[in-house]
């Protein structure tokens, strides 16, 4: 987990290739995917920027809500990361203002406020995803990559496959009227499978997308979690939805 600390005026970020001008940090390769980070805590901003630049993103950083709004208008980033509590203008107001101006750039909201009502408000104000502090930077990167893969018009917060329903805001799952109690990793695994229903998902794919492995370890991790998930999703008298394709992987299929 990253350790988040409060800060006032941001110091210069010690990241190779990163320049500071009027409170903004930028990496100047126009061919890269551009991410605008609006975050007033310099330590947090440095960790996020370092990880994103290592992954090949072009990162611009602003420590102020008003300046961040101006930068969003002028630089046209491919994605944005916006903290809720900012000097000058709070993050949700920044997002709401951009949405009123018909700016559809995907936005990941960062906040120390993790209650359901806080997440709902962040999404209803125009955020596309919501990450609660403290968090692992690798998860933030994965969420940004997922937002960039999502069509701009898509703002779904509920996934449905047959009788299966997953609420991405309240983090709840149901099959018909039956509530499914999922652990966080099981929720993420089911979310990924529902996003790719009727597709064969190999163990390597699941390890990379759900566990963020960049190599395939010798482990039965996927099988153990999949066994637990199947037990929860497919009840005794229900048509199985999660299918094991021997030697290949798993498929989630809609069921009546």
C-alpha cells in the first residue's frame, strides 16, 4: 500500500525526464497516452507519476483544482486522475464543470472518503471510477488502463450477464434475487469474467488482469479462487454459469 501524507506547496519531483513549470509536471512525448493528474500531495503525486511514466504514459501534474481545470481544457488528456480535496477548487467540482462542457475524458477519482455514499456521489458527479486511499499504485495503473480500454460513451456502473448482476459502486453481487457474498479478489475476478462473458479466459490472462502478474508462476491460485467463486455463483439447483474448459481456461456463460 502507498503511504499518503499531507503536503502544502509541492516540491520538485525527482523523476528523470520530468519538468516543472508553474506547478505542472509533464513528460513531453506526444506519442504517449497522456494522463492528467490533479493531486495536491506531492509525495502521492510523485509515486503515481513515477509508476505511470515507467509504464509508458505521458503524465502532466497539477497541484491545484483551478489550474488543473485549465490544464484539462487546454491539453486534452486521454485520461485524468483527480483527488477530491484540492486547493482552489475541489475535485468533484472540477469534474462536474468538465462534464457540463461536454468533456468526456475518463476520470478516476481519488479520495480518503470510502463510504458507499461518497463513492456514489463521486460517480454521479461525473467520475468513471473511484479509488479509496490508501491504495496500491499498481491497482491505480490497472484502473487507468481499464478506463482507456472502455468506449467513451460507456459509463456503466452495473454489469449484467444473464441472471447475474454486479454493482460496481456498492460492490454487491446477485444472481436473480439471491445475494452473493464475495471477497474482494472474488469480486474482481467475477467483474473481469463478466466484462468478457462468453470468451475463453486462460489462467495466464486471469493472473495478469486480476492479480497483475507479468509472468505466469507455477501456482494453482486461479483454480483455488475459481473453485470458491463457482461454488458461490452456481447454486445447487441452478444452471452452471462458470465453465471449466479442460486444459484451456474458463468461460462465464449466461444462464436462464
